[in-house]
């Protein structure tokens, strides 16, 4: 079944591979990128001006209730693309950034295997997701992303818990607990 894909960053790197995989599978593609010249090189794609605002995901099911659209946030680790092959600057910033930016740039340059992801394989994985009846809301891609994901999730959960009272204090007065509302049950039907 032909589907319509929206690919942001379509002119290069992973985006270009996603466009190619989608077209090869017979799908329609809406391509967007800030690199207008790069988009012009995608001759097989009918380009349209597209603007998107807001968040499409974040719901546990990864499905937009009112539209039936599935959305998956891809969380790739390092990807071997033409841009990733270009050397990073290893100096020229303020000395305050040396312990962070400087260290990262030097470590990155010394470890070319940090770019573990193959953009063609990632494009194929994304293509596979489109055939899934219940795709994930988010998908870490690559061994580095899989390693980092639970650490990031734990840190975020701890931070959310630490700031829970302040977060809850922003509701208007007199409202029932959100978890008891019809909206809560609609977006999280798996929760009591």
C-alpha cells in the first residue's frame, strides 16, 4: 500500500537515504530541508513547501488519536554520513569551552568508530516500521543509542520526580485530578 512520507532534512545524510528507501518501496514523499540546492537534486521527488509546528509524538501509543497517523521519533546514535566524515574543528573557541566542546571534538576525531550507524540500514529499518500495525513511539538506532537510552530515561524520570510539585502547581484551581478525566483515559487507555 502506498503511503505518504514527510522527510525533514531530506537533502543529505540519513534524510536522503530515507527518501530513496521510501521511493523505492513505491511511497510518495514530501521532502523538506533548509538546503534548497540539495532538495533540487532530489529530482524524483515532487517538492512542496511544508511547514510543521508542534509535537507529533510523546504519547505512549505513538498514534495521533484524531488522525490515525503513526509517528515514531528516531533516536539515532552516530551515523556515518558525508557530513560526519568532515573533521570537526579542534580549537578556536573560548577557553571556558575547552573542558566540554574541546574534549568532545578531540575524542570524536580520535574515534572514527563513533559513527557506527549505516544510513542505508537505518532507512531500511524505518521502512520496516511503516509496515508495523503498532510502531513504537520512539526507537533508538544503533548500539550507542541503545546503550544511552535507559540512562537518559532514568535521568529524566528522576528530574521529573524532583520537580513534580512545581509542575502540578501550574494547573488552574478547582480542577479534578487529570488522571480521572476522559481525556486521560483516551490518551492512556491502558492506565486505570
